[in-house]
């Protein structure tokens, strides 16, 4: 019967660790399986990650890819359909109103209105950018656009 007191791993499932530098009878005495010469035989030696024995390392063999523009401006996109669904006729759509409506995260975000869908309400839109089609649609609905 198998109980907690007589549990043991299968034969060969666990190996004893190699005991180094314990005399000639152990088979790993004297040089402790490090060999005679070279940096790896010395104490305190270590090879940095990615070192390939002097061969050109992988991170230098591969080409550099891409470019990260640190001056890039990322705009939060708002569509005409969203404005039509959220705001009432005659409303002023600015960053504060968009944050209150949950359409952008904060007033520090850059906002661009795109002409996705259609607008039937008269709105005054004050944002950072407006596409040409969106500006035309807002003005056709009787609204106005102010680009900050």
C-alpha cells in the first residue's frame, strides 16, 4: 500500500549533484572539472549573456529595425457618429466635455475629429485637429469648428 511514509521518486528520476574539488577519489578533484588553463578555470570568472565565444553575437548579426520618433504626436480619434450620439443640439464639444462623456481620458490628450458617419445636430467643436470631411459635415449641419 502506498502512503506518505513510503513515497519515493522513480529510479533515475533524481540525480545527486556533482561534488567538485573533493579529492582525487571523487573523479572531480584537483581542477574540479574546470580544466587547466583559460578564463573559465579561474575563480570569479563569468561569461556575459549573449557571448558566443568570440563569434559575432546574434544581436550584432541581426539588422537594426525601425525608428522611434520621440516627437510624434498621438491623437485620440473621435468620429462624427460618436458626437451625434453623445451630445445634444447646440452643445459645445471641447476637451472638458469629451472627458465628461468618457470619450477621451484627460484634457491633456490631443483630439482629432474624423468624418466617420454623419452628423445631424448643430455643434460647436473646439479640438486640436479636424479632418476636411468632418469640418465640412459639421458646418453643413449648422455647427462651427474652432481648431485650437
